[in-house]
């Protein structure tokens, strides 16, 4: 008989990075490390408290998995109490991941909002790790509520801008005395940037309301739906397309997603692009 | 296989079942608190045992379906205790072999539909184990009950893929016809402990075929056209969001996974959930893709009559009529089919 797919394996927290006042990145080493694709997710759980699905923010090929987790509820509050050496339950990987083969040889425009940079980071870093396959321009437009809420400082202001043909544009929703960058929402920023849809795929993730307006803005800027990829977030429990809650039309976001081409989303009933 | 046996009455069958009680947990439909449902045979009162005959052979299913025998309303799959930082996982209760005596065709069919979800990879092993350890004895119906619509959904009231078919002769004698290897083995076991005689199987009642079957793809197409219809808002005005439909529906299989702990002990379990509840899709961050009752109601009927067809090629309804009987405001698959105007339900 197969093992119960709902049973987690043990993992150990090997590092914790404080990203902002309510986001921490946890480095976890599972007993049996699995290979994942950028954009895939895993279930993290604490016995007696709960379990939830999180995107894997580290690129494939490391000997650990990283998860950036925003403190918003009971489980994430408990996860934020974890320190190095603590035990955690993990199962996965789940979901389809980004279409990494389709993205080869394309200019990539990454559009992230808030904690939505977590799944994108896996893809950005994967592209940088495999520059021969992703040799074209990599452009990240990333916004957060405030300067303090910008995540992954070490990447977005540290390592990534140093790379060849990598452009990073940052925005914040509210002004700050030390901020001389763009102030406003990400979709507004997109309209001001010189963006060329030619041979470019836009990949976006953020809060549902941001995704909705980013999709509209990209269409306005001339990006056809076949060149827009988004990753969606739904409440999930099983992660394997059985518990029934994360459906978009006949598809389950946990299994058939979380990554969708806009051209495919437009064909199905959903609340992101009405 | 397929050679039938008969015994003189349901009582003599139940007596034989009693003798297998050491090996199987045996359940049959009876009355409890004036509600029909399956109860353990060895825990029934005399009156409840007497009531089995009428309920098992009624021309409608009991109020509670058989799904809980394969997919319990609550099922623990991790049990642990904690001492300081050390966590010990404890062994779980093993599902005992069980016999469901007196299921109806509609319910047998509903389990086949849930199979399509839970037995598709990755296999739900908890469900699979209960499936393998359960023997279903189904009774045939001789006419359609008040709310029954099984034939419209392609279910034969007089035949099913149950392990054993059970029929009652005109003198109250009981005929058992095994249809699977598991069923064959059980009938042999019953024969060794009870008084059975090999016989020709009882002719299965023939329904006149006047009821036309719904075509899944046609219903799916009708639903597609009705996605933006005002019908969902209208139904949501009366729906009270109680979730009764989902708990009694034999094909509803949505579940939640929850943890519970107290002091140094705890469990992780899965439990029935309902897509009719606001919390079903509400995320910790506050976003809810189905925030209104109309969204949820529409999603439920789309799952049964549209999404399941697209995914599995079948309607996810067996026409058991429980929603029609139990919904406090009279919303049911049949009433929805009427409102979206199917070929068979011109309003």
C-alpha cells in the first residue's frame, strides 16, 4: 500500500531571517529533501496547531528549502516563534510551478507585490542560476506597502542589481523620508516604465487585488494574454486536489495551479479577471 | 460466482451475521431518534433490530448515506504526545473489516463517484483501506420514492455494483446474490454459520423505462449558460447556509484538516467540511474568492453538474433525493435543474 499522502515528513529549521516586521524566511531541511520547480509549494505544519500551503521561495538545487511567511493567523503566528533546530512537518512539492521551459530565451518581466515576491524569488534566482538558458533581460518591478515592508533586501538591493541585464524597480505605497523611488501602486508604476511586450513574458504574483489590476494594466500595455503568467493563492488543505476548496472552475489551484497563463484563466470561471 | 443463496427471513440472515460479529463490524439501517440511518447491529435494541427489515427494503434510502463508512465525518490520522521538546507519535486504531447491510443502489453508485476522486493518484490511502475492508450488501427498490430521481442520473434502483445484492421473496425469504470476490467470500462465510440453500436468483424488478436519463454533457452545457443567471442570487435569498445539503449528500466529499491539542497530547484529523460555509475559502489574510452565499451556492451546483462532468465525465449526483427531503428551504438538485431549464425539467 502507498503511504498516506497527507502525512508530513520531519524537517528541521536551519536558519531564520527576519525580513520585515511581519515576515520571516525559514530555511528548512526535510529528512528526505525533494526536488522542486520554481513556483511549487509545500505544506508546512506544526503538530497540534495546524498546516498550510506555502510557496517555496528558494530556487531548486539547494540542500534546503526556504519559505517566507507573513504573520497573519494562528499557524503563521506559531511558525514565527520557531528558531534554529526546531522541528516542523513538511510535505510536497505541490502544484505545477512556473513554465520554465516556455520562459527560456524570453525577456522576463517579474511583477511582485508584498509577500507575492516569495514565489517569484524562486524563479528570478533560478533564471540567474541558469543564465545560459535565460540570457535575455530580467526585469523585476516590486512594490510593498512601505519601505519597511520591502522583502529580500539582500536580493533586490544587494545581489540582483549587480547581475548583467538585470533591472530592479521598486515602489512603495506610502511616502517615506528616506525614499526617493516611486510612490504609488505597482500597476501605476508599470504604466510609467518603458515596457516592451516584444519577446517578453510577464510573471506576476501579489495580493489578489493587485493581480487583478496588474493583469488589466499589462493588457493595456499591449501584452497578449499568452505572455502573462500569474500565480494564485487560495485556501488549501490537502494539496492534492481532493479536499475541494481551491477550485477555479474544474481546476484545483493546488494541483493544476498555482501558476496559470492569463490566456488559460480567461477561458475559465474565476474571480481574478472578470 | 453469481450463484444465489436464500434463507427463510431477514431474522435468520441477521442471526447468521451475529455469528460473524467477531470478524466484522456489521451495520444495518434502522431508526434512532426517529431518523433512519445505519447503526451497528450488535448495539441495536430489539425494536431497532425489528425495524431493519422495513427500512432496508423501503423504496428510498435511509436519511444518512453510506459515505461515512468510507470517509468518516472525522478521522484521526496523527496522534501524538509531547514531553518537553520530544514528540512521540502513537499508533492509530486500525479500521476493522465491516459489512454494510441494506445499502441502496444510489448510495452504491455514490461511492463509485467518490472513488474517482479519492482513488485517483495520489491515492487517499485512508479511504482506500476502508474501501477494501468493507463489504456492501445492497437491497433493490421496487418503485421510486417520493424524492427519488436515481434513474434520471443513470442509477438502476434494482441493480448496483454492490458486493452482494439482497432481495426479498414474497414469503419474506431473503435472497443473496454475490457480485464480487469479496461478496462471494462473505456469502460462503454466511453459509457456514447460517441456514442457507443454493437457489436461482430472484428475478430483479424491471422498471418500465419511462424515466428519461439526463445527459451529463447537456446538463453541463446548460449550467455553462447559466453562470451569470440571476437564479443564483434568487436561490441565495432563501438559502440559510446551514450545510445540511453537503453533510447528507452521498457524493459531497470536501474535507478540512485540523489539529487539536490539549496539554501534552494532540491529534491531526480530517473532517467533513462544507463549501456552503464562508470559512471554507476564507484565507488568513482576509481574501475570500467566494464571499457571498450566491457564490458558494453556485459553486456547489457547478461542482455537481458542471465541473465534475468536465473532470470525470459524470454528473456528481445519484438522485437519492436527500437534499430535496432535508433542505429547510427546499433547494435541491432537482429544483436547480428545473430553474436552469433542462430538457427533462421544463418549468
